[in-house]
C-alpha cells in the first residue's frame, strides 16, 4: 500500500485549495502584482528620462557650438552682418530662449518633484 503518497497528495491538494480560497493571500498576490507593475513602469520611465536627458544635452551642446562658430566667424571677419544688423542678435536670442525652454522641460517634466512624502 502506498498510503504515504496518498496522504501527501491529499495534504498538498488541501493546501493548494486553501491557498486559492484564502482571501488574504489573494489580496497579497494582487498587491504584489500591482507593485511589480509599478516598479516596471518606474524602470521604463527612468530609462526614457535618461534617453531624453542625453538628447537634450546633445541639443544644447550643438547650440553652444553654433554660437562659438558664429562668434569665431564674426571675430575673424569671415561672417559679415553689417547689412543685417538685427540678424545676429535675433539668432543669438532665439537660440538662448530655446536653451532656456529645454532647461524648463528638463526640470518640469523629466524631473518632477517627488510625491513620496507619505510612503
């Protein structure tokens, strides 16, 4: 007779059915799944934030290099803006405002204030 195996099967089936019917365990499983989803979402958000931050750094660097190129070109006399007195200041102001705007986007949207004060 194989009563030891039969008893073991009965106990395992009872434990499994108890686990499936236990509402506390079900709530804990659901809570754990929600936490996993939240952690996965945060991980994706941080990865996306890193990508956007790198893109903005490259964009701002290109603006700075552009301004350096204009400054060197005007200083050496290779660029002449005497006929268009407003062109050079408008280019510099427009690019400066874009840099400030991208800084605002970084601070406001990519690095929002933490709302985890109660957690």
